[in-house]
C-alpha cells in the first residue's frame, strides 16, 4: 500500500512515496519497473555504438566477400550480388557503387575493373534494346538510373567505349557523345567550385 501526503516522503522518479507505508516487495517491483526503460536505452545505445555512422552493413559485407576472392570474375561478383540483394535492383546498384568506391580507395585494380564493368552493364543493355531518340530521352534515362552526375559520366564513358565501333549504333553513339561532352564540362565546373569555394556546404 502507498500513502500519499501522509508524512515525510521522498521523490522517486517524480512520484511522492512515503518511507513508512511502502511494502518492501512492492517497492522493489516498482523500482525495477522504473529502471527497466533506462536499461533498455543503455542497451540500445551500446548496440548503436557498434555500427559506424554512414556505413551500410550489407554493402560492407558484400564488399568484404568479393574482395576476399582471388581474381574474381564478373560472374562471381554477380552471383554474390544476387545472393546478397536478390531482385532489389536499387540496393544492388548502390552496393556495386559502394564496392567500386572502396576498391578504388584500396587500389584494388582488378576488382575495380570487374566492378566498373558491372556497374553499367544493365544500363548499356537497356540502351541497346530501346535506344533513346533524343538527348532529352537519354537525360531522362540517366537521371532515373544514376543520382549523381559523376556516375552518369562514368556510365556514358562505358557505353561509348562499348558501342563506338558498332555501325548499327551510330545514332546512339552520337547522342552519348553529345551528352558526355555536356557532363564533362558540368562536372569539371562543379569540381572547380567545390575545390575553391569557402562554403562547400552550400552544394
């Protein structure tokens, strides 16, 4: 039994409890109930501390798996990607780019080359199957596939290298060359602004 305002009392988590009228077992249960949420928060904070900010654990696990392979083939990388992300094309594409950036940062030349080939293979296949008829359609295709302009430029370089010697793809190659020229200039200006501005956060 808990009596309120019946004598000297103390504040416990904002509740006034008399020291004379509280059953010992009830007091222990009450204190445990009040402490459990605090313990849960401590556990959550400890668990969160184990994960590095900005690092996707699935992407990291995928990269560690393929980087452990000796001279991995594109087929092996594709298989690992399928196993890790299934039919989730968005996650698979992001995982490929994440792995490519890590491979480049680690000077993994062979792995970088394999990943670079895979990054654009789906995009190039779609271009060949359904070629855009105008620069606007090509821009729309690029925007739907690649969020960053630097990635669009990389994809177009890959497409141009693969298609430039095929006469049947002449009109498509012309569109790619034109858009690539615009992206090269735009990305160069952007990099220059990012390098020289005193407020990089505005970008």
